[in-house]
């Protein structure tokens, strides 16, 4: 039979899995000889067993009895003993801190008799009755599931009857009466009496803490924080100490460093004559911790000493909860403290300088998600805000501007110097111009991989998507929000892509110095935070094996990516090069009747494409640029089928129909697909639209030749998308090789351009060994690979059922956001192994959205990929995470 209960002296800080964070750290402090009230911890294993069967596991009761007896012996009194009761707290404590999510019951052991004993021992009637009413209240709420409101309103009534405003002003008699009322409430609401047997109180409280693991708010919190659902919580039984026994008692919190900035000093708050929950409830104002020196110098000095011991022991910022009971200091909790992203970087470097940790350890103390947080502009947290809706935090940042409802207005207004927010129900490639022009994008539909979200992230542009409480009416140029709020075109709104909130009016924004540093606008020693970031980046770059490239399709983005540390372009999507003005050429290409006509269009497109590539190759001179041949279905470049049908019908009715429109409509019908994402796209396009891919390859080769002639060092690579079978790749590769040879011959410039493929279909991953025979490199397209492995449409799925999936724990985070290691990740592993077995020098990267997600980057580094490629803005976080993956 496993051991379920551990005395504080039996544990240590490494036992968080079993004892939870609080229990493990109480044990650690006990063993350091610090003043911790005695107690013991019931393990998470017991909780898991309880949650499985709905009953305490065999032996648990006896183990608790044994430890309780030992505790009673140590304190020299017994639980709930009438004359001088031992009281205990029953506190939850999971492996990961879940502040306020689970339950605690204090003062267990009080009953109608022992309350008198406590009054005598403490020499304080009021204190004893107040403690009893707190137990009734917490027990009623937590253990017996009674609505807390019932107790609150009884308390309010008691106060108004006594004519006082604060709980602390209720005297002993009033509290005695309140205890009677609370007991009645318990009986009325739960159908049972408040248990007078102290051991029964304890056992029921332990059960309640176990059960609180599955309380809805705890489930929600775990989902948000990505904490596994099956860990369970430990339960700590601790001898009560009281901070509310008079002016020489009190309670407080302390930090060994400022958790906001990382600066060393005396940080924390203290509240005299109070218990921990009073601090949380904000009943009275706390004083700064430094004031404790004047109140109780001895305890203050001891606390500072302990803080130093803890920092030197944990080698990190610690936060502490303590209580002073009649001049005696007790430590109730410590843990390595949460901190802001800025503090994490600063503390990591401070600790190296203090010689407390080495550089590798410092790198482990920060992460890519924190760095990403530091890079986005943000709203001033002190500013007043009027929130009107909340959507999904699709692309972080803080954007303010006038609401506009179409791309055209966005561009027009921004040209005249207006800042705008593009508001759409959802976006499509037509909105691109407006998205570029806007400060931010707000949609009422679609999830984190909707067009708006993906494109916005790619551009580093703030985006809130799927704010479904907003009714966006692009025709009326307005949207309405709950509460009768209407926002018209031109009204100023603010959107926060970091938390998904939408505000009315202008919220002031503060710039990120970290981005200015990466953009090389300010020096690495500009301020303490920037210096810390610079130092950690240097450590990461020195260590990482995996390279980081950027997804970029313009010279400007490529140049920015390079400033951010990108070591090439891993994905240059060419579809954006066929939009806007050039869309008409694609129309002509599709409608072409003869080879001649088709060749004519391609000849027009060739120099345009070439110039696109020249600019990018120049910006990335000396570094690889992987150009992907056209991928999306052709219909994306054609007019909407419904709109065109209506136009043609109207024209026909008025006798105004044009031959061109009719042919276009026919073509649109022909190309219309039910599932375009699974249709005529990628390599399939290259195989059925003659000349399209070869034109693109020619443009790449000629651009390279142009750059070489200009004295540059272009390193282009040709990438074929959506390959599922080696035969597809072979056909396109053979054509590509021919084109490269002909350009070489014509220009006389020696070109060595590798030809590779995307691995973005399960079949490609499963036949990677075969495919590698025809490919010089692989790039995992994890967006499509996720879509096709799960069978989820990346454009529709999040709004439709992801929230249900997240709620029910099918996955903790969208597989489009963070790589699904078990499924899609396994395909990546397999294809990498198979590909390298067939071709040992195969270069392998990833260019899906996951290439910029810190957790996924970590995974790709472990798998041994050569590089990840992500949007320019995510390059620094990917560099950092690639470094962290090897320490
Ligand atoms: C992918 O599928 O992961 C990819 C990078 O290609 P796209 O997102 O353009 O389909
Ligand atoms: Mg793809």
C-alpha cells in the first residue's frame, strides 16, 4: 500500500509531484530549520485515488490518525479538545500554483465547547467567536456547498443591527449570535447540523479539498494555464497560528525581490492584527513591509534573515506568506515567485552577476513566451478603459484607431494620416491591403487560424478575432455591441490582441523598448531590461544548434527579419504577388484559349515576379531564401461566384452582357470546389496549369542571375507545395531542372538552386523516405499537416467546436497554435528520420505557424530539425527557445 501522508519533516522541495508546491516547500523550510507551524501533507496520489473512486483510499484514514496524533503530541494539545483545543487549517496545494482556485478551511477543531476553551486560552472572547463563525462560513461554503451569499447577507444584517460598518467592529456578543445564525443556515441549506466532532470536520474538509480540484473555476484556470487535468491536489494539515490576537500579531506577504522589476529590496505588505483572508478581502489597508521594522523589530529582522536564507537556498526570487502570533514569527508558505516577463529577464541576469546561477541556468529561467510578451506594444495599465466586447487574442499588441469597415477606406484614410482599425465579420485575401494599412484588425467570426489571425500574426499586427458579441454590418459601416452601443465608421476604438479585449475610445499605448532594440533603433545598453534581453539573446545564440529563418514575401519584411536575427527566408509565399493589380493576369491565364495567349500572360507576369524576388534576395544577400511556388486554389484569385452570377444575370436582363463576363462565369463555375483546401492547389496546380510553375522558376533563376551580375550573393531555393507522392515532385522537379539549365545557358551565370518540397500531407510524411530521393530539402508545413492529420479545417474549426474540445480536455491548446506532439509531431519525427535515412544531407525545416510558437520550437529543436521559419516578429523568441532547447 502506498504511503499517502507525509510529515513536513519527511518531504523536500523536489517532491512537488507528490506533495504539491505548498507541501513540498513547507517541508523544505521545515528542514532548513525555519519556523514553520508543524503539520503534514496528504499526497496528490491520495487525491487521484479519491477522485477515481469517490472514496478515500484504504489506509488513508489510519495514516491521517497517526500523523494527527504526532501533531497533537508536538503541540501538547488535542484537536478540538474543549479546554485547550488544537486547531488546524486544511489547505489545498497542487503541483502548479492555482491561486484562489481551490479550497481552504481554517480553524478546523472548533465547536460549541472548544470555542470556550479557545476564548480562555487566548484570553479573548471576541477572537474565539470570530474564529468559530469563520469556520462555519468556510465549512458551509466549501464542504457543504452552501451559497456563500447566505452567510454574507447574515453578516451584513448583523452589522447593520449592531450599527457598525466593519466586521472587526462586531463585538463578542454579536459574533456569538452570528454563530447561532450560521449554524441555522447550515442546517437549512444542507439539511444537516454542523458537525461538532472535530475529526469529522477534518475528514470532510479533506474530501472537499480533493473535490475542489474539479471545481469549474479550477478546470477553467488549468485550461488557460495549460496545466494537465489529471494531477490532483495535495492537502496540507497545518497547526493554526493566529495573526489576529492583538496588536502584537499580524500577517503579511513578502518578496525577496520586486516581482515587477526584479530589483532587490524589501517588498511586501503587512497587516496588523489580521488573518490572511483579511488581507485578500481588503478590509483594512495594509502597510508597506518596511513599516514592520517600527512595529516589531525583532520579527522584522528575523524575517529579513529568513528571506536571505531562502533566496540563497532557492537561488531565485521567493514569495513568502507569514504570520506573527503575539510576537512570534511563523512561515506559512514560500515558493519561487511568479514574476512579470521583464522581471524574469532582469532577475536571470542579476543572479548570474551575483554568482548564484550559471549562464545555462539563467537561460532556463526565461522563455520565448515571455520575450514575445515584451515585444508587443501595450495599453497603459493605469489608463481608464471602457470594454465593449471580448474576442480571441489572435495576434498580440495594442492598437488604437478609427473604425473602418472595408479595405478601400482603410487604405484611403491611412494614406491621409489616419490610424484605423479594420473591422470585418471575417477577412479574405481581398482585405490584405486594408490589413496592411490598419493598426489592427477586429473580426466577429473565425478563430486563431482564421485568415485574419494568421495574416495579422504574420505581419506582427494586432488582431482580435471572433468577437461574436459584435454585430458588424459592413454595409451600414457600423457595429453594435451589447448594451446598446453603436460604433460608426470613424469612431475611435482600441483593441488588445494580448487579451482579446475591445474598448471604446482611445486607450493610451506604451511602446516596447525591446522591439526598438531588435530593430536596432536603440543600443543594447539602452536600459536595464534591454540589456538583460540582449544578454540572454547572446547566450541563446551562442548555444543553439537550430537556425531560425523568417516567413516573408516582401523585401521590407525580409530586411526587418534580418535585423531581428533571421538567418534566411524559410518560406516566401508567392500568392500575395498575384493579388491587387495583378489579379487580372490570373483571370486572363485561366480564360486563355490558346497556348499563345497563355504564354503572353506568363510573359507579362515574369518580369513582375522577377522583381519581387530580386528585392527579397537583395535583402537576404548571402542567406538562403526558400521560394514556394504558387499554392492556393485558383478560385481565390477570381471574383466571388455569387456576386459574379448576379452581375451577369442583371446584365443579361438588361441586354448588357459581355462575352468576357460570361466566359469568366463559366470558368468560375468550372473551378468552384466544395473543399478548395483539399482541391486544385499546390503541386496539383503546377501539374494542370501549363507554364505557371515554370514561369515562377524562371523568375527565381533570373532574379538570382541579376543579383549575381550586380555583385550579390543570392541563395534561392525552390520549394514545391502540397506534395503527397514522389511522382508529383519528380514531374515538377524535372521541369524545374530544365528551366534552371536554360536560364544558366542564356545568362551564362552559374546557378546552383536546390529543389525541395513541403511536407504538409500525412502521405508525404509517411512516404518521406521515397520523397527524399527527389528532394534536396524538406520544410514541414505544419498548418496543412495539422489540418489534414486531424481532418480539421484550419479556417472554420476554432469557432465551431474548439471551445467544446478545450473544455472537455481533448486538447489543452489549439493544435494549430502549438504542435500536437503526440500526433502531428510523430509524423514530423518519422518523416525526419525516414528522410535523413534516405538522404543523410537532407536539410529539414518547418515553416508552419508552429515555427514561431515557443513550445513547438523547443520540440523541433529536440527532433533535430535544421531550422524553424516564422514571422519576422517571432524570430527573436524562436532564437531564444532554440537556445533554451540545448541547455
Ligand atoms: C503550412 O501549411 O504550414 C504552410 C506553411 O503553408 P500555408 O500556411 O501557406 O498553407
Ligand atoms: Mg500549406
